[in-house]
C-alpha cells in the first residue's frame, strides 16, 4: 500500500516495520506496522486507499484458480510466491517473516 500511495504522489512511511521485522512477537506490543502520511495528505491517502481496495481482486480468477505471482523478497532475497489474487496486497514472507508488497 505504501508504494501505491507514493506512486500517486503521497509520501508514506511504515512505522514499526523494522521493530517487527527483528522480532515479530513485538507486533502486539507496538500495535503492528502502521502506514503513516503527513496530516495534509490524510484525506487524499484515504481516498486513494479506498479506490485501490475497490479495484483489488478479492477472489481467484475462475479461469485460472492456481495462478501465482512469483518474486524476490525485498528483505531476505528468497524467491516467494502467492496466489495471483493477492497482487497489490501486503503479505508475510514465509522465509524471514518480514512484510512484503506483492507486485501488481
């Protein structure tokens, strides 16, 4: 989601990302990873996120239910794959447990 906002010209920051990447058990203590934008960008950010979520495919393509998206984890550089319908979302790498943006 961070990259989607930045592509639209809204600078965004992930708070607590590094803390949780180092020790995911701290997620509950710090409230998880938080997507932050400047106060003047909040309304635009909410609008862009709503538009993105409304366009996002939530179900697999019935014509190809086993399609996957494969890419390299930006944290540990291992090859990972997720179902095609997860494109554009945020997932957890099965190798390093870090958060990754699934490419569109």
